[in-house]
């Protein structure tokens, strides 16, 4: 906490001393506000808000009225308090909650506010509408410290608050998987409640064009739909996709604006253009009509560079600018492999006529044609950091995703930048290696990883720091196929992002942040958001006892060791009186262990996790226990089918090398192996990396799973022919006898399936004393 008002601040040291004297937590005195405000001073006493209270605004104060109605709605939905919004000529004299615009408010920074709680009520004042709105959000958080209903006591305090950065964003990819307008609004509301203010909307890509353009109707008639791989791929009913009408877009933009969120659209160019070229082949390079892509990754189709295509895209931008009033328009610029340009005599002639030396410079010319056009219409171009490669277009701002170097380089050159680096701020990365994580990228980015992110790179000179607009997280949806998966990926990492872009650096403290999360989790439950508790969920691991086959050593752990772990073995749900886990425990088999992490004051940090441990489970390894070869990295966790929306089995795969390692398997008495796996779609645009995919010689039509001892070139223990039709979305079971060995060994599972068909992946590998099913089911 910092001083900065006429009130006498209560220092953190004083708070800690008082709490320690009372035997409480030093963090408990801080209100559960996220993001942490710039300044908080905690006083003595409290103020009670009940159903008799009202929210007061002055007549004609439209900003205060808007914020008041939003606050009233939130309180009704989450606290059950239905507070009237009243116009009063002198609102401050009425007690209750007062929201007021004040050109002389003490906080002068844009979007800032002052919030006071004393014996007379709660008051929020600000110089601008956004600040009043954010002050109302803080008031709502103060009024929802738990999930109870009805009256609530709020501690007396003084908050002076403002954002550290102007761009506080989240990107959502609606091109790979389509979300309904109502689903988008859920994301927008959550952003507002975290004081985020830029919604970057990824609307076009190889796999779908999602924005209605009146002048070019085929962009959505053709480009918005694809036939996904799988058993139903030949059926018209299997067509997948969707698009947003212009009326729906206007509604979403207005909904966002009411929550002080700017919607920045992205129309990707010159690459990621396959859906557009599928609709209008004449804007492509080859003149041929491809299908809308079903392959994730990098696809080869580029926009042409002739004047016909430039005019086409200018016309598209005209309608984009009609729909989106944002200053910035995002034009992509990423992952545009130049093969088609290089192979085209017409494009090469165009380069010569323009005096352009290579295809990277041609992309710079292309992007600058868009930038000049946007500038002529009072807008600004922003693109991914690849637009730096041929020389940065003068009109461009840069969004840095390949680490932070693009932002550093562009800022040093005097261009505005937004940081959005992979992998840290890529929320499609999983939050843990747990078995119950859904599909996503396997480069785990934990809650702590996101919290540690620093928006201002120290390599940027102080005189160029003004060019750092802020940061955003990206939610790419190749593997996030449904709204519940998006929510799982975003929450609570959005809380960590919010503090990275709002809270002053000196006020950020991960320990205090974690202490504020239980209240936030309660708000999520009240709002019906399916957040992830991965950071705190208990992992339950059993290991066979070396001295007795009737016992197992059980270990409990969490990603963040900040909680008290309590467990039961009788089938009941752990509570505050259940045994505390302190070290591995030896338990008789079979046993069912249930565990929950608790805060010091007895609040659960995660849902209960249950694991049955018996002789079978000790010899069975699911996808979370399968590491990649040779370094342990697999890359992706994918669903049974690419567009599956319901919870379904997931499979850890490395599309470059179908190889899995299982650590520390006890082989004493083991005589058989069974692999429960699936044929998966090999729908990956690998471009120039396709030649790196590892191929192996097979002995049967579909190939085999080979199991090797100790190393992937070690002795062959078993060869399991891969059964069934190699059709994406088809589960299978393969079994085999296993060569006898004793002791504990690492095992390697190799696939020899052909690399140009479906991808065979194990979901679970189980070892037993004898075969329980035929080798070829």
C-alpha cells in the first residue's frame, strides 16, 4: 500500500502486527479485490449494505447511472440484493452507495477512480465514465467476499486506483471454432469484471471466415463452413461452422462498449487466407479453388498482390470499419509462408515492376497498402510481429507473439507495441499436466507463470516506454472446441493477467493474490463460470510397496504448495476435521483416496479429487503419465475428433514423432500389455516442417505399437498390431503378451503407423499378469 491521500494510511507492517497479535493471517485485512488497486488504506469499522440500501446518482449523470445499473444487476445475480437506482440532487446525503462523476476527483489518471467506505456509506467518484464503471466493479467485489446471500458488512477503507497500461486485452479465436454471440457476451462481461478493456476478435483464418461482408456474400456462404475429418465427413450434415451477421456484430460491439471494452477486429492477411480463397479463387495466387481448410497450423494459401485483390481487401476493410469504431484494425501478417508467391510468374513480375527484392519485402509492401488505406480513414494498423521481417511499414503498430523481441525492436524504432508472447500469454496452453485437463497445448502455463509476466520489457529504453500500450492474452481455439473449455482455459489466469496490466509493479505480490482467489472463485460459481482449479487441485499418486503387494505408498501434491491438504479413505468428502497430509502414507490395498486443499481459515481452494488405488491401477498409465521422446515434450492434447464439443477422451500426441515414454514401470510378474487408444485426425498444416515427421517401418497394414525396454532403441518387449479401420475418431484396444522381465524400468512406446494416414495414439497403457482379451479384438 502506498500513501497518497490526506488520510493517515494504515501500513502493511501495522496490519501484520495487529493480525499476528490476534493470531490471524497477515493477508486477511486486505479486501479481496482483483486486480489489486494502486492504493488501498484500510480503516476501522465497517458499513452494512442490506436490501434497504439504494444506489444513488445525480440527475443527468449518465455515466454514473450506467455504472449503477450494471452494479445493481450484478448484485441481484450474485448476492441476491435488489438495490434500487435512484436519482437524487444531493446523492451524497443519502447514505447507501453513491456513484458520481466529478471533474475534480482526486485521481487524475484516465480510467481511475476513488472509492471510500465509511460509517455513512460507499462512495465512488471519477473524472470519466470508465473510471466510474471500474469503481462500481470494485464495489461489487467488496460486496461479494463470499457466496452468502443478503446483507453484507464492508470494511471501512479508502481506495485510489488507476490502470498501469491502457491496453488490457484478451484475444478470442472465433475462426477455428465458432462461438455464439451469447457466448461472446459471457467473455465480455468477465473481461469487464476484471477491468480489461480490449477484445481482440480473430474473425478470419484458413478454417473459417466468420464476418458477413455484404459486397462479397460468398465469404460466408462458402468460407464459413468446412467438412471436418471423421466418420461423417462425407455427409452434408457434417458441415461445421457459422458466421456473425452484421446486425449481430453491431450488437456485440455495442454490448462491449457499454462495458468500456473496445472490440478490435482481425482480418488476417496475406496468409491464413484459405477460407477467403475458397470463396473467391480470383483473389488467390493459383486461381484454383481449395476447400476451406480442416488443418490446424500453417497452410499455403496467400492473397494475391495484384490490384484486383488489393481493391477486394480495401472493400472488405470498408465494411469492417463500418462495423467496428475501434482506432486499431488488426491485419494479422503472421505465418505467411511465401511458396505460392515464389512459384507464381505473375507475382514475381509484380515484384520486379515494383522494385521489390524478395517476398518478405513484398509482404511489407502489401501490409503498408493496407496501413495507408486505414490511415486515410482515420484508423491505425496493427499486426503480428512477422510484419517486422521485411522492414516495418511506417504506419504499423506491432503485437509481439514470438516472445517479446518484436515489441522491443518496434518500440526502439518508435512504433507502438502490445505484448502477447507465446507461450506465457497463450491461454490455449494447459494449466497443468493433470489427467483431468481438457484438450489444449501441452506447454503448461500455470497461474504462477502468468502472474510473473512483466508487461514492460526492461530492454526498452525509458524514452521509448511510452510506446508499450499494454498486453493481452490469446485464446486460440484449435483445441478449445466449446465455451466450457474456453472458460476453463481463461479463468483464473485472467485474474493474473488483470494484475499484470492494471496493478502497479510494486503492489503485485503472488502470495496476497492467492489469498484473494477464494472470494473470486466464489464469484465465478455465482456467475456460472466453469473455471479451472488446476493450480490447487490435489494429485493423488500411488506407488507399489516394494515389500508388500498388499500395500501402496500414496503421495498427495499440488502445483502450488500453499494449501493444507486434507484427505479421507472411507469414501467421504474431506472437511476441516479430516486428517492433514504431511508426508507419503502407506495404505492397504485396495483404497479410495479423496483429497481437498484448504486455506488456513478452512476454505476449499479446489474441488475434491478421488483416486482408487489397487493392483490394476498401479500397473496402468493414462495419457498424463506418457511423456514424449526424447525430451519429454509431446506438444498437444487432442480430442477424439477435432470438432468434438462434449467432454471426451483426450490423447497426448507429438505430430512430429509418434513416440511415448512411460517412467518407472515395475515389471515383476508382468506378462501382458493392453493399449486403449484411438485413431485421430492428422489435420496439421506443417508446411516446410512436414519433412521432419518421423516415419517407421511397419509389418502390418495399419502399423504397430512397439514397446521397448529402457530406451526407444532397447530390446523389443511386445509388438501390438493396430486394429480396426484407420478412421479418425475410432477408439481401439490392442493387446499382446509381454516378454518377461524383472525390476523397475522405463518403457518406450513407438507407433509404426503410416505418417500420411490417421494418427494412432495411446490413451492408456495397462500391464497385467496374463492376457484378458485376444491380441486382435
